[in-house]
């Protein structure tokens, strides 16, 4: 949940790490800090509460010039300890060693007790400070910083990505990774570290991705990597296809707005090479995909948050289109159960980042117990749907399908969700095709629907001005209720989540048929009710549900198909959001309207759209 960066080279580290850190602010913005080893091998540190701009201002106000060729920096999402300057990273021990950390040290309390008994003084409430003291303890016995780190991490339980500098080795940066992402950027006569590739795109496009358990010693000219067994290993240098302007705002005021409007292109990119004019291509999920899909009898989807909602939509598709059982569960609950997973179950994980801690733990739980058949294919094959090629989920899954959404900086997910749905539609079509559960005609309809989707999204985006006007009615609202039926129920859930995330309005979603089982008690003139009304076989049922709301004075806002004909209803505010949508494209198209509604409500409320309070983009801790 935190962002870390580091640099070793010949240039001043301060400017490089601060500019890189800004690209990671979406990972946490409770506090930030920087530590630089100056040319006299002294540690200089500045920390500040709040966003990185506060850190920059404090540096400018500080009379001490921070200058040196080696540095680390951190932007924090608070876990242990309130947001404060003392709890901000980097943490330093005895002016000798400095550390930045993403993750949680679960046994920090026991380590802290031992370290206090040994005479170490604590100045923070964080779990990270025990890392700094543990490193110092090791440096009392060795001048080798890498050796000190390798020994120190043996006592840590939990997850960590670490960046460490020390005065005894002033040109070196050492790192370790377990359960939290970390990449090394490769330059000419310089190297970088970061939690995410996006932070380093302005300075390099060449990266090494550390594996679980790796430790590394990095100087301006060399990188030495050792695996969890202590063996020297090579990690392939990969060229990123992303451009630095991919994470720039351009003409948009917020990343969320930019990413909403990038969705037509994101959908096109996700489809490219995965369909023909009338067929899906199962091999898009991997060269083994067809042999895996032949044996699948049921699907288990595991995800969190927005990704969970995409899985909920897919459940309807699997059951309706190809008659295949599908279960969808929240990863944070699933990982602590003792689930019964039958053979021939396709185990699907969905994550934007591929580093979501609970989802990764659920996958590892399955991997630790499953068998491998004689043909090398497990009776419980795993598939991840993800936006990051070199993520932990992709490395630990049998099959992978990348969403190709491009960088998503706004904390509230938009285009990642839409492209997840596109991939899930391709998955349903591919399994149906391989198992002959769908006809060629049905397959062609799915493909043609997906081909229409970019234009359908563009058409919905044209309703932005109408949605702006509707958003004005939310200025003083404290609560909202979202309704849908069928696949529109999880879309209603996603709409409620977006409104909560960025406007701080309490919102709930219900299947419209459940109104009479409790939620109707909430309905009055102060409660806006947002309904999604596609032209489908549940429309008439939905109309009856909406009349129940109307009869009790509720404020009705309906996003409908042009042919749904709810606009004639008195006291309904209706947006004819789209038309000519099918059962595949309807959820994605109507969701665009809800994204725009949440965005413009947040603008009116004056909240921080891209960095809402208490949240972070990638949830890499429990």
C-alpha cells in the first residue's frame, strides 16, 4: 500500500527520487519522506505529513541542503501508527542505516520487546522501525550491508519490500522482496528501485523484476541478485512498452476522468489479437488453454473490491450462456476458510495490480494443496486476469490473460474494471467454444457485441453534460441506494462503491427484487435511488420495483436503454444512456454512466477524486 523508490548513480538523488515518488502517490499519501547519503557519507532525512508537495515545501524551507548520489524515499499508507512525521519513512537507526518499507512485519511487537531490552530507542509507532534496528544489530558484526540485510530478514514474519542505505557502504543500495512488489530500473551508470514500473518511466524503460524471496545489492554499475536460498541468480532485463506520457494527465483535470474516457481505446487494446471477425481465440489465455478448458466443469472466481464485482457479472454469463457452475468469493474471506475445491475446477483470480495481498494468498493456498496430473496439468488449473505483466499473480498462475488497460493512476478503478469484463466475456466464449457449449452463431454474436463496445462506450460518454446536472442534486445528500437486476445488480454494487470511494456518500446496492425485504424502510424524499434499466427480460419486473420506490416518495434516477420507455413515468429522472446493447455489452456500457455520475458528484462535494481519503490503489497488505 506504500510506494518506495531509490537511486544510486552519479546524479543528485533528491530530484530523481522525489519525481519518481510523485508517480507512486496513488499507493499512499498519509505522509512521505526522503533520506540521502551525501558525499560525506552522512544520512540526511526530511519527512512530512500529508502529500509529497508538503515534503517538497519542507525541503525548500529547510536550511540544510540535501545532496548526494544515493537516496531512498517513501510515500505512506498508514497501517501501524497514525499519519505523523515520526511515523513517516525512512526510518533511521543511530544515524547509520535508513530503511523504507512496504508491507507489514507481523511479529514486530516481539522484535520490538527484544530490541528495547537490548537498548534500542523507538521514536515511532510503526512496525518498520524494528527493521532499521535489526539492520543496525547486524551491522555491528559486519560491514557488508547485503549480508546484514540477508541476516536481518530471517527474523521477519509478514510481507516486505525493502530499500536500505547505510553510511558504511555509501554507494550501495540493498533491497529485499517478500510478498510486496519491487522492481529494479536499469540505466547507464545508474540504477533505480521502485514499487511500480510507472514511477521510473521518465528515467528508464529497462527493468528487472525481483522474485519472491530475492535480495539484491545495487551500485551505480552493478546489480547482484540472490534468491531465497542464497544462490546468485540472473533476472532478465525486460523492456517496458509503456511510455512516460501514459501516466500524464494531458487535458484532463483528474486521472479518473482521463481513465473513464480512455475506455474505448482500452477495450480495443484488450480485444486486439484475441478475436477474429466472428470467433474468439482460446489460445489468448495461453498455449495450454484449450487442453485446460476441455476438462473444466466449474469455475471458481476469487477477487476483491471492484474486481470482485467483475467476477459477479461473469457468474451470470457462465451460467446463462454456457450452463457452467460458477462461484465468486471475496479473497479476504476465502483465504481463511477450508474450501472444498473439486477437480476440474478452473480457479480464476482477478486483480488490477496482480499484487493484491488477499487474492495472492488465496492463489497460494490453492497452489500449496493441489495435485499435478501425469500430463503436467493440474486438475485445478489456475488463471489470473490482470493488468500487470510481471506481477506476482501472473508468475504464480498456470494461465494469464492481461487486460491491456494501460496504467491506471486514479485510486477508484474504471478502465481496469471494464477491461476485466471484456476478458471474462472472452473466457466464457472460449470455454463454451472448446466444449461446444455454444453454437458458432452464438459465438459470433458475442464477438460482434464486443466489437461494438468501444462505440457504445463513446455514445454513453456523450451524456456527460446531462449526468453533470443530475450530480448537482447530490450536493447535500448523505445516502444513496443503487438498484439492478441480473447482471445489473453487480453493476449497481460497483456504482455504489464508486460513489462511496470518491464522494464519501454512504451508498448501498440491492437486487431490485429485495426492496420489500428491508430497504424500502429507508426510502423518503431525501434518499436518491439510482436504477439501471436495460432492455431485457427483467425490465417489467424492474418497473414494478421502481414504482414501489416512487409510491413512497423516493427520488428516482434511472439509466435506461433508449427503448426501455421509463421516461414516461412521472417523477422519474431518466437518462437514455445507451441503445443496441446485448447481454454481454450492457453491464459495461451502463457502468460508464455510473462512473461519470460518481465523478461529478465528487467534484461537487469537493473531495480529492484521484486520492480519496484512507484509500490506496494497490492493496498489498492484509
